[in-house]
C-alpha cells in the first residue's frame, strides 16, 4: 500500500495524510471497477430491501402518507401536467389552482420515471413499479459515490466498500425512502464532495464544474441539499482555517465562490422564480420542531430490528422519520478505536471527520438543543441561519444529518485502512466481525407498504361525462389529503384539497363553510364542485373529525349516489 505523505501541505486539501495524487484518468479505477462496485451495492439493495420488491407493481414503499404525494408527482409529470404550464395546475386546490414552484418534486427521480415511462408505458401498475425502482436506485448510486470518495481519501477499496454501505444504507436514508422521495435523493452528494476536493487539490476548473453540476443535481433532488452543499463549502474553509491557523487565500478562497456561482447559474431557471416568491407567506413552521434529538444519534430507530427498546422515545419525538439519526454502535466503536489510535491532532484525518460530524450534527439539531423530545433552550447555530431571507425555507434542519453520515463513512474508511495496515491492532478477522456487526446494526426492518388500488366508489366520477368539475374529499387530514392525490391518479378530476409543500395562496378549501351546509352547498355549486367523497376509515386513514359534524347532516343536505365499504359519494348539484 502507498505510504501516506506530507507533500500536500500547501496545495492539498487535507495535508499530511493525503495520498500522492492519482492521475485523473485512473481515478475511477476503470469501467470494470465501477461495474463491480455498482453490482455489489445493487445486490445489497435487493437483499436488504427485498420486502419493498415483493409487491413493487401494486404497492408504494412506506406507510400511507407523503409517499402518496410523491407518486402523484410522478403521475403528474408523466401523464397529467398541461404542456407549457408545468408549475401551475388546478388539479389541486380547485377551482383557483396552485403554483408548484415550491412543490416537493425530486426532479432527477421524477424525470427518470418520465423517460422510462415512454418505453414501458404509463398504466398505474407500471408507474408504481418505476416509482419504487427509481427510489431504490438511490441506494446503489449513493454507495458507489461514497465508495469513490472514501477510497480516494483513505486509499482503501475495502474501506470504500464499508464506508459506502454506511452512507447508502444509513437509517435516515431508509426512513426517508419510505416517506419522502426528494429527501432520499442523497446519491449525488458524495460525488459533489469528491469533485470539490479534487478541484481544490488540483486547482482544476473542470473538477469544479463537475462539483457544481453534482451540487445542482443534489438540489434538484431536494432543495435542502443546495443549502447543505453550501454549508459544506463553508465547513471546508473553516477546517482549513483551523488546520492552517489562517483563512484560505487564493484558489482555496476563490473555489467555493466559483462553485456557488456555477451552481446558482445552473439552477437559475428555478431559483429565480423561487426567490421572487420567497415572501414570509410561503415560509412554514418546523425550524425548531423537525429537529434531530440528541438521543436520536444513539437510539435504535423505528426501522431497526431492536426498535422496541426505544419505542417510547420516538413517541415523544416529532415526526420520527425526520428525527432519525442513529449512527450505529459498531460504527461508533470502530471510529472511536481509530480516533484513540491516531489522536485528534489538526493534521490527522480523524480530526477532519469528527469536526465534520459535529458541525452538521449541530445544524441538524435545529435552533435549540432537544433532549428526549424537550427543548433545553440552549441556542444553536441554526437559529441565526433561520433568520436570513430565503434560508427560512429550510424548515426541517434534521435533514442535515445526511452529511453527518457522509463524514461517518469517511471515518469508517480511514479506520478500515488503518486496521488493515496495522494487523496487530485489529486483525482481519476482527475487522470482518466489526463489518458484520455494522451490517446487522444497519439492517432495515419494519418496512411498511401502501397498496395502490382504485376504490370502487371512484367509478361514479369516471362515468360522469361532464368536463371540468371538481371533487371535495372528506375528512380533512394531512395524510388524507395525500390519499386524495393518490385517488386522483384513478379518476383524474380536479380536487378542492390536496397537499403541497408550501401554501402559495388561499383557495376555496380555506373559506369553505364546515358548520353551515347550506352555505357550503352554495359555495361548492358556484365553484363547480360536483361531488363530495365521504371516506370510511381504513388503513390508518380517514378518521372523521368532530368539527365536521355528524355524517347524517351531509345525507340530509346532499343526495348519495354511491354507498360502499370504501366511501359514500354525494352529489352537490
């Protein structure tokens, strides 16, 4: 193995422990290496997430909630959008419609489905299959990206494979792929970091353009990653300041600025209208609600085989899939061994890893530190960031944990390289045992699914020959609104409700009378809303709210044209 050198003190990104420069043409190790690594992580995906593949044409991954909205996004892009008016629709929030400029499209994944649907078709079963498979593709792609990043930094293919597994199959990623397609799009982040570090090392504009391209792709997957990529650029400057005792100058100062400008230019067709509409009205709550609890870094998450141990803790946390940040007992033990062996001196890679993990762990904790679901009122850096215009859109700081896992993967790679180099400290057998424990500790369990089937009552809407009428779904709950979007895939009619990532205007749903049904009927008739769907409870959905009053009131006011086990369909006019 090549010995570590200190030849990069002036120009290198990570001096004293970087490997000698590798020619760019050899960086990827050839097509064969790429294919083997991709096949390795693809096989792991199939083995570890096989429950998601059993019904891949008939059920969405995850429990019924935002995954139904994500499938609507795919259907809308592939089938239902109006050409030339992608970002404005009246399919939701009928009759006024709503802007989708801030909506949660995972653009690379959505348009991959659109492209594939041109070949395989757009029937519902095919779209469900493409939705599931493109989401699962984020695992092998993230693994490959982390492999190359870790291998480049640590100089170990074995370390790259284990680090790639830690990043790709981290519990937060597993949870997000079951709930949020956009947040699960982590696959471009390690490529961004790798290209940026290479750009710094080689003073290369070509690598910097690639870094900006991967940053833009990450942002198109999830807009949060635009900010987190920028935070990484800031972190890298901070690290160099601590390491060298002076702020970066020259290329190391110009590179992050150029990267930001290039990324902004690539995203400007979307960023400009987003910034122009970024008034306080589109901001939403959550900056100190959807946060990572301190204990979540060490507590088994809901998708862990031993999740029952900490079930009570996650019951106290807000939206536990956004609070998942479990780092893994075996991971922390291996990283702890490595830090103890090498120390945390500023010139050591362990310092870089630990500083990166701590930086993004603090950002993920939100405006104040939370412990066991309670705020300690101890202010954190995110409080300052949330006060900035446009930055206030980053309302779920817990998602910054993706970079904690990326630094953890780098640390695991260095630990593996050190263990293989110093066999007396940790034998190959011992390393294999630790790797097996890491695999078991990150084994995904309790994977729910949402069946996709068209309720019989929707046949009434499809049989109606009238055009351009709307539909009101009741009851009005968060998950219910997402379910109405899934139903729209079946009937294709505009709906009064529907859930969007940001509220872009006050529509009929906000002024609709709930208590006075006579007034409600007038409002619906004037808006050309022809049917009301009264859903019956099932699959954890459609719990009737007492504010809506007894169902009998609706039957007195409106004529029922269908009454089945799934719903009652009432005609307004």
